[in-house]
C-alpha cells in the first residue's frame, strides 16, 4: 500500500522556518522535531525563509547553518 503524501499548512511551514531563523538550531534538528525531511524544510526556506530575511531578520543562511546545501559557517 502506498503512503499518502502529507500536506502541510502555511502556518506549519512558517513555524518550522521561524524556529530555524530565531533559534540556535540546525535545519536538521528542526526537521527531526517536526518529523519532516531536511530537504523539505530547505524547500520551504527557499519560498518562505528567504523572504523573512528580506523583510528584516538579522540572520542569514550563510552565517547560521552548517552543512545544508549552500549554507556554511563562513
């Protein structure tokens, strides 16, 4: 039997992204807590999190997350 594809509300996605932006946590740890794949959370970041940075968040992916796509510790 095939597993049904899960759908997530915009509020759920925003909460997960907020936890990465505002906390001192990795994408992987937030993804585990929400029981989603880290690449799924990364896709949400592309759509939601990057807008948050443009609208005033002081954190950037390059400074905050290690080992996730183009994010680095530099």
